[in-house]
């Protein structure tokens, strides 16, 4: 399977309260994902708190991941930064360390114009030979790509994919058909927003960029496999087991849930970077309960590879 | 006049394309503002591109400003950062370099909860003896302070002021009355969004945080003086001369206009940090024309102190 196809798993990046990355923790997490045969790993995505880590620490995390995965699973890495020159530096670092692809969101403080975002992508794509995925994440960046801008970006060398948010009305079939009818159809089109995973994959999206797959990769792969077979009954069955988790993703933010899940599943015991706070003890219990339910057996926690 | 009262002027921060601050340029700009007797200078605000500069360069800019102003004008400095520990470091730097106060916006990537923003402010305010102004700027941070959160923050030691956005319906009198009736009335209440300057000052806001005052301080001071005298006729006259500039602030973003204005007025010839692009030649001409009109004489550019 190609880089921007199938299930891309987005793990948290274990780090201490000073933003120092725990490289052994990174290695353990990506090994867990590679063992589960996810189609790719999205290191230092939003869930990987790229925005909160220094250039040096991002490089340390990537180096540890490349070494641990050892070519078994393609690695794409987030290179978003407020400044164009910083994003270029991060892209060069990613190529030098052996990443297979880049993800970049139009991080902004001063709201960007469509032209400014275009030039930002062109400048970063030109510094690397790696394929780049446009990380369209208005929930964190507050930037909205117009269809015309995505068409322009699809013509830029090295820009190969786009990670879209779920359409507001949940009409993924129509959203995908609209995109496939435009110039942007040159891009591999994937989605994120895990509660839409089943619908997006059944609709024929090229990829799904998944927070769930960062801690329960087998469940995400099960949905992808059944969706590829168009086995709607099986997709719905697995999706039902995840319903409580989807509710908590939407209520608390998937990042906050991912930290608790990683701890509950003994994958990593760390807290998110302040100002993001650990969730309440009550919410922790709700997340733990939702994790048990993903096995379809309310009495037992899901199995996790050692 | 106290620190968070009257006109606070927000200059750009001259820097090269690598984010290296031009300290002589900073000194020239703040001297211009101190000479015009603005009530305070807001260094490294949104217009001062704090979000795009490294800790070291922010420190260099502040050191140059403190030296140039030499105690003539109170200096407040932006210490916003995505990470709480980084914002604490910036607050310590500001105090060590001799700033008089701090401004802090709840910069975020993962959207913050009200509690997370509260704890972030408490943690930063506790690291310093300097008074802190809450920088409520949803246009850049996308964080919305609830009235209850502002009430809680008003009780925190060192938190002394709030910089509010203009209310959506332009009803500043009602907005201010609502705030004055709550616990948050312990805070000095100021506004930003320059096109609302005349209304906010006539309504009795304690302060106005002004981008215009960063390049045409005399015009902002003229509005403030006439507003303090409740001379509505004179306020309206000066405001009319600024009408085209306000339109361009709203259309292009005040940051982009401030860069052109600084160049037109020979205060600083620099470009904004990429990905922000210089405006088109046509928009540059429109800004230059709007600057001429601020003198009330369409034929002549305004006078600028050397």
C-alpha cells in the first residue's frame, strides 16, 4: 500500500513536563503500531503535540521512531510551524533523519490569506524530495482551505495528499465526490475525526488519519479491512464497540483521551504539555470503561501487544 | 497615568527574514512613541509579531526598548507562548530586563478549556511581580473567555487588566457596563480594534490598545484627549480622517497595514515574517493615500517626528 493510503496511526509523543521527549517511549509506541501492521505512522501530528515541542526534540523523536520501525512501516512526520523558514528547517530535518513523508498544517497566529498559505506550502515543498500531505485541520489551525486553493496545491511538485476534516453535515460521499471531480483529485484524499472513520472508509477515502489507531491499532485495522471488503455489517459491529470512545473524543478532545488511553493500556504514562491538563478522575474512569467496551466484552480490558 | 490606562501604542518589531530583530529599529520606533507621549508602549504584541520570534530575539527587542525609552514611558511586553513553562520563562525575562508590565494571550493549538486557560494564567502570574494584562484576542487565539473566567482571573494576584476585543454588535457602552457590574471590574478594562477607539474611549474604557498609535501616535492621543474632555465633535472629526485607514485595517488586517505605514512614514522598512506576505502594490498605494488623509489635507503626508 502507498504512503497516503489505508490507516495512518497517530501516536502521542511521550515527553516530560519540560518538553523533553522520552525516546524509549517513542520507540515502544511506534513498535506497537508497526507490530499491528498499520499502513503508516503519523509521528508528531496534532496528537503527537508537534506544536509544543522544540525543533531539537522533534528531531530526537523522529530519530528514535525511524530506528525502532526500521523500515517496516512508512513514517510521515508533522513539520508545521508558524514561520515558513522554521517549517523548511523541519522538513530538511525530517528528510535527513529518514522520514518517508511530511504532514504540514497551516499553523497561524495572524490569520493567513489563501495566497499566504499557498506560498508557505510551495516554499516548504521545494526544500525536500519527500511527498507532503496537506494537513487541513481547521479545529486547531482555524484556517479554511478553499477548493480553489486545494486545486492549486495539487499542482505543486511533492504535494501528494490531503488530510481533510469530516464535512460538517457528515455527507462524506458527496464531499469526496466533489473533490474527485476537481483538480485536487490528483491528491490522495484522506480524512480525520475518528468517529467518521467507518463512513469515510466505506465511502472510499484513500486514507484515514486516526488517533484511535495510535493506541488501539487492531480496532482501526479491523474497520479498514471490513470497509475494503464493503462488509457493512462487520464495520457497524466494530464501530458500535467504539461508540463511547467516539463520544469522549468529541466531548474531551481526542488528544486528552489518547493520553489516558495510552496510560490505561500501559503504552505510556505521561501527561500532556501544560497548559493542557490531565482530565478529571471521573473522566479517566469513563475513558477506561469505554476502552473495555471496545473488546465487545464489558468485563475485560482489550488485549495489547507487549 | 497608571500602566493600563490611556493609549497604549503597539509598534511592529523590525526584524530580518530570519527573525533576527533589528535592535536599532526597535529603539527608533519606541523613541518615536515616547516622544509623542503615549501613555504606554505595548512591545511584542500581536502587531509586534511576538508569536513569530524566538525567546532570545524577544529578549533582545525588550532590552533595546528599555534602554531607548529610559523610563520615560511604561513598557508592557507580550509573553504569550503555547507552553506554560515557556510563558513563565518569558515573564521572568521581561522582569529581569526591566519591563513595567506583561501582556499575555491564551495562545493555543489544541483548543483550551476555561480551566486550562485559568491555570495557565495563574502559573505565569505567580512567576513575576509585574502586573499582567489578559490579552483577550479571539481573532488570533480563537479562545473565548467566559465572563465567569474573567471574574476568577480578576482575583488572581498580579492580574491587573484586560484587553478586550470590540463587542460584535459594537455596543461598547453596554459591554463595559456589564463588565463593571461583575467581579472583573477589579481589572482595568481596555479595548483593541482601532476602528472602535473613539467609541471605546468616549464610553469610558480605561485604556485603548492601539495599532495606529504604533505609527501615528499623535492622532491616537488626539482622540484620547478629546474623548477625556467628552468633546464628541472633535473626536468625530479626527475619527473621520482615519476612516479609510480603519477600512484597510479591517480588510487587510491591521498588522499588514502597520508594516506599510511604518515604511511610508520612514519609521522602519521591513517586511512581516513569512508566511505573512507584503500587501500588493495597489494596496500599498491605498494605504499611503489613507495615511495622507489622516492630516485632513489630501495633498500632504502627515508630519512624523524625526
